[in-house]
C-alpha cells in the first residue's frame, strides 16, 4: 500500500510542478499522470475493485483540491512579481529640445543603434549610414516620434 501512496503523491507533486514551474504539458506532466495511473492500477490489481474505486475517488478529490489550492489567486499573489517597470526607453526628444541640427557626441558605438549625449542628456539613437564609433561628434538628422536619427560630423 505504501508504494501506491508514494506513486500518487509523486504524481501529484509532478503535476503541481508542471502547473507552476514548467508551463505547458511536458515531461513532468506525463510522468505525473503515469505515476498516478500506476498507483491506481496497483490499487485495483492488488486490493480488488472496491479498494481500487476508493483510491480512484480519493485521487480525483485530492488532485482537484491540490489544483484548486495551486491555482487560487492567493497562491499566485505569493509567487508573482510585484514590481512594475515605470521607466521609458526614451523621453520625448522634443521635450528635451532635440530637433534636426542638434549636435552631440556618441557615448557608445552606434551600429546601427547606440547611445549619444545630446543637450547634456543620454538618448538612444540610430544611424542610417554605417557604424559610428564611440566618442565621435554627431548631428541629429531627423526625429521620428521618439526615434532619433544621427549622422557623424566630419571634422
């Protein structure tokens, strides 16, 4: 009887792991169902139909209870992240006075995206023509929404 109980407990644990840790229906879920099925099969074959049906009913109730406990909202609130990202990738360039003709310097390599310091603020910029190395002087060619396009200034 201890083998039957062990198989059922291992199967339920594997199903919980499948629900919480490994989303989808993969190896843990298949092994969990196989373990539970093996426990139920052993109960029927070793102890007869009455005990097998009792074990089957118990497994159904226990699996339902564990699934309900796993999926209820308090459980998810305890394991979910509570932080939210409030930053933006780029502030609106026009709010910072960035427009065509604004000059600055690259603070990272732009290939084709990178960072540049314009009006003493750092922005993510892009280049339409090739790679611009770090520390090079650049000029804003165009501002498309929050996207800033620069070109290298030849000195």
